[in-house]
């Protein structure tokens, strides 16, 4: 999980702007193609909507429709984000009521994480090739909902292995649902407010986790009326499953809205004539693999670090437990608030690579301050929270700039698989370093990984610059770039526009 579910995360051109297909001739980077909207206005065939269907909130051509759908898009993963952290918020109760030790408790997370080293990519491929985004989102949301019920039943009948089974099933659906959410975001918002939307989904991930930690304890206390306390644990988990039901309903509603959008706008999906194969991953450009390297090497300096930060702050700065927890939570709290703003900044300015480089550099400085000074860690953690929000809002949308639309599910799935593998392995290694060498060395360990992320960003900058410089373009330049490509396309094939109009009228 990107922490959580991943977490998760543009180009700026008008919704009617034509998009080149596949690799661009003469360029070193393959720019992802969003779903094209055929310009029916020029053909005189634009569908006329009347009554309620023609109102702003029901007309897919209006921004109101798009932003109304964004609400359901954000809530699509809320239940998964909420329930992912349910074991952590009731850790003491689970260990006491179920009679398990720390290693057994930790299995509730490892059973989620390890399968997703493979399942994230498989889920993304299934979205691209088999189910499609609508059915895929509904299917994986249903799996998450069922898994939480299984987990709750296991607690209610005092069978820990059933709880473990529930968490395994949860892993099957959770990461793939995050892939579907990312793919929906690109489909609806690429070329518009994509970076801000990724920032907003990141905020919802943080809000889901925060609300879970705030509510699960009081919920458990409120239902603790049974002679067998494990039943209170089961009821608490059952209450948490209501968030998954809400997310499932959002998946269904979003599917309906997306189908209407495709029908009214008569979208030319990239799927036509493009069969996705599992071996397509071998054709992904160098830029994608560098983005994945940046993702895993940066995130290992955030999530595993926060997991170990409490004791670090208590030992180095002589904080009590409450103070240490407060400082540790600063990154998540800040990201919940500022991520959409950071995404909006990237939408306005473009130049995604620059912002990724800047975010990694600032994060490296934050870790250096924590490692080598005694400055109040609240300052460094606040800066780290801002940098993390900026990176997530600029890095994840970059995938849609280098991968074609019909392969985005596979691409996001592969990226999350790499992230899960890296987080699992490096988290264990960080724990060993703490036990053997202490916290100063583990801070330096995180800084090394950030240096790798910084170097990878520099390489992708060079690769981009040696081509057309697309990832460092401003939104206006990207729009002009696509307009120029379309002119060349029409000049090369004068019948293209005629055929497109004929196909649309058919």
C-alpha cells in the first residue's frame, strides 16, 4: 500500500484537443494519450441535451458534472483507506482480546502487503484488458467490502485465522482499487486539473487514516457490552465495514456517470484497435522505470521513517510519548491539508520534473536536519510534510504523460507493485539497522535512498531534455505541442479527419 493504499497521483490542453497515438515520431518519450473527445460541434452532430439532462450537473460537457463526479472518485477509496489502519488503531485490544503476540498482530499487515508485490500489477492489467475501469472499480470495491466483513466475523467468533484471511482478501482488492482510482482520475482530468486531483485523493487517504484513529477507539468502547470482549472487537470491525459499503456505492454511481460521459461525449477510447498484453510492460519507456525508482526510493524515506520516528524523537529529543506521536503525525496532517494546493501549483506551472527534483532535495535537507542537529523536529517534519505533498502531486500524474491511455492500469499497477516490494524489503532492513546500529545510522540510510531518488530525477530530466522536453513544458507549451503534432498528422494523412468524422457519425 502506498502507506495505506497507495497512494497514490499534467498536461494542459483543451478537452477537444487531438492527441497523438502511441510513440511520437522523433521523440524519446512516449506520451500517454488520454481518451479523445471528438469535436462534434464542428461536424454539426453534437448531441442536444434537454430537460434535466441538459442542466450543468447532468451535462458531461460542463465542468460542474466533472467536479460533481470528483466527489465519488475521492470517496471510492475512502473505505479502503479507513479499514487499512483498523488493526493499528485497536492494536492493544486485538492483542488482548484475541490472545495474539506482536508477530501475529503484524501478520495482519504483512498478509496485505506481500501478495501485492504481484497482485497490484495483475489488477492493473485486468482493468486494462479484461474488466475495464468501471467494472474493475466495482469488482475490487466489492472484494474490499467482503474482506472487511470476513475480518469482522473472524473477530466476532474469536478465530484469528479468519481475521488473517480477511486481511489477505483485503489486499487482493485494496491496491487494485487504488489503481482503478488513479486510472479514473487520468481519464477524467488529464489535461485539466489532474495534479490537483491526485493531491485531493492523497488528502482523502490521509483523512481516512486519521478518522479511523479518531473513531475506532471510541466505537470499541461504546460496543464493549459483551461478556466476551472479542465480540466487541468484531462489532467494531463490522461498523468500520460501513465505510466500504459507501465506497462500493460510489463505485457504482461513478460507473454510471462515466458511462453517460462516454456516451454523450462519444469518446474514442484508446482500447479500440489496441489489445493490451501482459508483455507490454517490457515496452514501457525508460522514463516510466525512472519514475518507479523515484517513487520507491523516496517513499522508503517517509513511511518506514514515520513508523520508527516515535522512539527516535523520544530518545534524541527527550520527548514523552504524546509529544513524539504529535510530531510523527505532522507529515500526514499537513499532506491532508496542502496536497490539493500543491497539485494546483503543478497544474498551473507544469514542469513536473522540476517539482519532483525540488521535493526530493527539500526532503533530503529535512532528514539531514533531523540527523545532525537538535533543532525542534517539528520544523523538519513540517517541511518534510510539504515536500511529500508536492512530490506525490507531481510524480504520480507523470505516469500518464509517458504511458498510453490503454496501458495506464498496467503501468500504475506495476508502479505500486515495485513500491510494495521496496517498502517491504527496506522497512525490514531499516529495522535491523536500528537494532544493530541505532537511529543516527538509519537516518543516514534514508538519506542514501533520497540521494538515489535525486539522481534518478536528474537522469529522467536529461532523458526528457534529449527528446522534446515534454515533461518540463508549461501547460501552454504542451497545448501548442499537441496542436503542432495534430497539424503534422493531418498533413501526413489528409483523410484522417474525414474518416474520424465518418466513424463518429456511424
